[in-house]
């Protein structure tokens, strides 16, 4: 009984004269789902926190939603992959400065039986034309994410107005990359994915990469501090520490060191002009 009572005293909290520990430093980063689904953040954020003493709390969303979160001031930093939207975010005064961080590429995923007959090709525009012509099942994220924006741009490049030509073969799910891949796996459909999320995806079923290597599949990521002049509560100093670290040689090396099965998922390019 004495032991139980003593334990109860310990668990009750600080005794008179003691001070409770101060809250840990943290920032909120609204980021595209691929940085989470790929496992990248699980790899790099503990390195950052151990070095800087700042916890990073991630809000994982499609790029459009992540930028909206920044516009509302509900994040300190946004880390996304839709360059035109990022530059507009800064131009409109919601962000301080956009900095390039890393890149990878998109890949077209599809069933191994390949009903559209595109497997092994490198022309994404020709592949999408074949998918549409044969009304092969295509899963679209439909969530205003960076990947969704890239997909819509590719349909446009193929000369296809997807809004007017889509039929039952084209399914918009309004969800993230993981959910889109799961649906494609369950229904043997085609889907555009960032390579990093695909490499970390386990429920592949009969899916495989069918088109890759087209320069139009390039996928650049940028990071932006939410403007404290617009939202004074933004943790600008600690947010800038994160940005400076992830674009520093140490942060870039942490990104480069993240691999699955020996394959690199992201390629740092913070020093590349115009990235």
C-alpha cells in the first residue's frame, strides 16, 4: 500500500515550489502527401529535431489544400510541389520567399496486363491518348493536389479536354496518393503517381510502372515561410530555421540519404538556379 501511495504522489505532478516543464518548441508545416507517404519526413525530421530542438508537426494534404492552410495562417511553413501555385502564393503576399528543395518525377502506374498498350513507352502524352481512346480505367486524385495539377496539365498537353471527354472510365476520388494507388490496385486501373510514394507503396497487386522518363514528368518541390506580416502569430524565426536547414548541405544530404531498396526517392537541388 505504501508503494502505491508513494507512486500516486509521484504521478500527481510537481510538488510545491517545482515548475512544470515549458512547452517544447514546434512549428507546423503544411505539406504535400508525398513527403509523408514516401516516408521522407519519418527519415529527416528526427535529424532536424535532434539538431535544432524544434519539433515539426506536419499537416499532410494535397498541395492546393496545403497552400490554403498557409493562406489562413494555420501553418508556419508550406512544403509543396506546384511551382506556379507556389510563386502565386508569394506574389499574393502569403509567403515570404520560395526556395527550391528537391525533385523527383512522376510515373504512370498501370496493370501489368496493360489494356491501353503503353507499357515500356516514354511518351506520357501518347500514353494518355491511348488510355482515353480505349476507355481504360484511370484513377484521378481529383483533390487539387500538385499531382492532380500535373495530371490535368498532361491531359491538356495531350489535347484532351478531360472535363468534356471523361466518362465512367475516368474516376475522380478526391483523396490522396495512397488512396488513389489502393483504388488502382483494387480495380486494375491506371494512375499518375510521384515516384517516391510508389516506391514506398506495398499494396501493389498487379500494378507496375508503365511509363517513365518523359521530361514532362519532372516534379520539383519548394518550401515557403508563411508571411508573418499577413499572420503575426506565425513562428517566423523557427520556421526560417527549418527552411535554412532543409536547404543547407546537411539537410540536402539527409534528403539524399533517404533510399528504399537502394533507390533514391528525392534528389536535392536547393543550389540549382531557377529550380
